[in-house]
C-alpha cells in the first residue's frame, strides 16, 4: 500500500516537476495584439491598435538573435472624407544572457528598428492623397529576466535609443508570462519610449 501511495504521489507531482525543471528559453515565437498610445493633451492622447509577431532563436549557449514586426492603424472620418494613419515597425537584434542565479538571468541586447508611417487622405471629388515617412534607430538595453515561480516569468529592461530624425531618449520595458504548459504561455508587455507607450498581449510558444 505504501508503494502504491508513493507511486501515485510521484505521478501527481510530475507536471509540476516538469515546469520546475524548465529553464528560461531563448528560442520562441509569439504573436498577438498591440497598441501605441501617444501622450499628447492637444490630440487627447491618441491610440492606434493592431497586431505583432515576435521571435527569438538561440545561436549559442548565451547568445540569441531576435526580431519583431508590428502594424497598427486608425481611421478618422469627417464630412466628405476620411483620414487613415498606418504605422509598421520591423526590428532585428542580437542579445546576450548570463545566469545570475538558478532563476534569474542578466540580459543585454542591441537592435535596429525602423518605423514607417503612412497617411491616406480621401475626400469626395479629389484624388486620394498619400504621404509616407520613416526613420531608423538603434537601441541598446540592459535588464533581468527570471522565473518567480514554476509557471511564471518576468523581465525588466532599460536602455537608450537614438537615430535619424529623432532625439536620443531613454526606453523602458517590463513584461511577464504565465505558462499554460511547458511550451505554451500567455504574455503581456509594456514598453515606454519618450511620449509613446506600447502595450502588447499575446501567446508564446517556447522551444
């Protein structure tokens, strides 16, 4: 009887053991919803919504490549026409991580990012008017990433961004994940770049 109880206990605890044994993964793909909010009292803090896709791939024990792409848009209607704003932002970079403890990693990364903006104006009786603009920037951040518990993960990063047609600015990023299974998780993140705050929520598959 004691052997049967011991075997049943081990079987019951095996899913938790699988979670606990998992280390932080730097190879994953995720996708979901994102929103950009601009802190501007004159424009009543405009918001644009859309989607994003992101991925990371470990190329060495402590080195990984990552990339992301997001697209958001919003349309404004007025008498006799409409105005549509579209923003898309690709990003690509390389990162490094080093264990600080069994549950916490130090992270450092650098990335190139580009923001493309397009305005489309339509008015009755006039040709459609399109105007495009873009800028390129480089960003570097330092941070920590860890597992508060077997089924949760959190990260915090801060750094600096500078590029064409923009003044250099500090950036911050905080996010977390709740694991549904060792492979699948739900993620949420907030990133602040000067007067722009980006909110994201999605699903991640880690490998």
